[in-house]
C-alpha cells in the first residue's frame, strides 16, 4: 500500500527548527520560527494565563464535550475583540463565530466552507505570504495564485501592483489579507491604502479573508483591529481568522477562531450551521483547556487588564529590539540604510539579506533565519543581539 508513497517536503520554517536543535554550536541563535521569547530567551507563560489556570484548576470542572462551535463565552469574547463589543454588527447578531484549533484551524474551517459555497473560485495570497497559506487553501481544493506585495528594490509594499491585481480579479475571488503585522515581510499597508483595498473588494465582488494572527503586536489591540471596521462599514460579507498563539503565548494549546461577518442575523444563523458541519466532519468539537483560559482572561476585568499590559510589554520589547538592531548595525559599520527595520511591524523583519547571506549566517555564526531573509525580531534579546549584529555585519 505504501511503497509508492513519496517523501513530502519539510515545512521550511519548522524544518529549520529541527536543524537548529541539532546544531552543537553553543552560541547559536534561533531567529527562524515566529515565536516571541522574553529578554532571557524564554517562552513566556503570561501571568494572566497562570492566574486563569489556577482558577480553572480550583473549580475542578468535569470535561464533557464542548458544543461543536466551542465555548459560547469564548466565541463572544473573540467577537468583541475582533469587531468591538459595542459594535452594531455584534449586537445585531450578524457575526457567526466558532472556536478553532489555532488560527490555522480558523483558516481551514473558512476554506472548507468557502469551497462548498464558491467551488470554482481562485484564492489570492500575498507574494510572499505565510508558508502555510498556499498549501492550506490548495488542500481545501482551491487554485491558489498571488497578488504582488513585497517590493524588494523599494523595501516596502508594491501597493500599485497589489491594487491592480485586486481590481483585475474576477468576481468571487477569495483574497487572503494579513490584518496586521504581515508575515513574513513586516510591512503593513496604510489606513488609506486599506480604504482602497476595501473599495476594490467591494466593487469587484471579491471575498476578503482576513488573517489576524498578531492582533496587539503592531500598535495595539484596537489599532491593529481597525481594518475590520473598514470592511464592516463597507457592508461587506467577509471572513476573519483569529489566533491567540502569540498574543497569549499559548502556542501548543491551539486557541483560535473563525468569524464570518454577514449582512443579516438570518444569514449568520445559516452560515453558523454550515461551519458546524465542517467542524463536525473534521474533529467533531474543539478542545477545552486553552479556550477556557482565554475566555476567563478576556471576561474577567482584572485578568484582562493584566493581559493587555503583558501584551503591551511584548509589543514594546519587540520595538526596542528593532531600534537596537537598527542602531547597532549602523554602529557596526553596515552601510546600507537600515531604517526599514523600525518601519516594519510585528514579529518579523525582512532584512533584505540574500539566500547566500542567510546561509552564511547559519553555517558560520549559528544565526538561524529563513532563507527568504526573514528574521524573527521577537527572538532577539539584550544578550544575543550583539552576536547577531556582528554576524550580519560580517556577511554584509
Ligand atoms: N497566520 C499567520 C499569518 C501566521 O503567521 C500564523 C502563525 O503561526 C498563523 C496564521 C497560525 O496561527 P496558529 O499557530 O494559531 O495556528
Ligand atoms: O511563520 C512562522 O514562523 C509562524 C510559525 O507551518 C509557523 O507563523 C510556521 C510554519 C508553520 C506553522 C507555524
């Protein structure tokens, strides 16, 4: 049965992790995978999470099956975060939200539902995009193409190319958009450019699928979610996937969601019923623990305040690392203009370094980034930054 099974390629980013773990170099630094580490290089366990977990353990609740769409209080909290608790679309019941197995699970539920709804649509992802977008939508049965995004020469977004691609896309095309903190480049579009994207989606009858994996890592929870309001204000039906992997440092708990913004409560009710079929036929119902932590934190004012502060702490530390990286590279004699580092948002920086330079960083200095030139700024800290800067200066 299995003799003809071909060896599948490794995920380029997760594969890099394996290579890092196997490297005996004691000075090695992992800037590959998109994970936030604190200044001691440790994966944080947030205080708000520990506090919520204590409460949950003390309550010693039995573990029955959750509803197919997850914990109701969790879904409501996700809606509040994404659309605003007081928004009309939420109070009118026009959003269908389900708990999902991470942000990836949210994308996959949405992709499977869209495939039933719109089977011949093409999916457009940014060029470049998160490694998994293409494979996920392809495996859901879609043809996946790209819209221009990164302009290497300009060190920024090729917005003219992006908007032209959207304006040239046939009706029904699904457009996957990074709501904030673009992965892998770190370059976001401006609010005025978002207005143009919303207008193109509307006039061309496209389907927007917003991937929000880094809410709170750019400028703030509300600021990073502002783009959602623009799609709502335009009266569009659209999809939003949410991930709490990074913002709660709950990677392995797989906590995420999918929200579908609808024109009416009646639409939302029918959409929800279909999302539940997708879930039921995939994994029946979601796991309890992670979502219960997030629901507890988001609905308990003191814990929520604690979370917002801890999230702000992560955001501020990343920004400090960006400034330090930029300044130190200059001080180390790197001639190129590195001011783009502090213009980028979120966990990643496209450094503009070539494949050869990235490979030298890895081979000669044990500094692991992705071949594309992407480094995870959230893995820099006051102890490893000088070694990273010295290595980059040597290959520049
Ligand atoms: N979307 C983007 C853009 C990401 O960078 C990630 C990162 O992991 C995800 C989705 C998936 O999130 P999760 O780990 O919650 O599945
Ligand atoms: O881009 C990253 O590094 C993160 C983590 O298949 C990740 O989003 C990478 C690859 C993958 C799943 C998660």
